C-alpha cells in the first residue's frame, strides 16, 4: 500500500489496471427507521419526510456511483447527493483520520 497526497488517498499498486475504481458518495440525510428512533419527538412531529429524503431517494446516489457507465475509469472522487463531484468533507481529507482508520482496519482484519 502507498499513501498519496499526504495520506489523503490510499492506493493499491495495480488496482486501476484491474479496472477497480474507488469513489465516495454522500446520500444526504435520509429518513429511515433508525432516524425515527434517533430524532427528537418535537422534530419528528414536524413532518420530517418533507425535509429529508426517503430510503429510495437516499439509495439513488449510491446506485449511481455503482452503476453509471459515464463514471467508468473515474476514481478517487467524492460525489454530492446530487451526483456532482465535490470536495470531500474535511474529516475525509485529514491525514491523521486516514491513518487512524487504516490502522484500525488493519488491526481488525489480521
């Protein structure tokens, strides 16, 4: 494994040659069963389904990233909930967070 851009992205040598691409996507705030449990009752009564995406709408960005032919060969990008390439959230660009995630993942898979 090697780091690129100060730990912002991790790449496996040869991965792109095998046709593997890696992108991240933000589905937005989705009103699911767990949200019903987590939301404060007063907010729950304000018809959050009008403010938040339903589960089918929340699945669209993930399905788009997985299936869109126009994204073939595009890798290392972050997509907003509307499918536009955007700057990844600050935590996702933090090299210390990346290293911590990598170390934890490696420890859990050994």
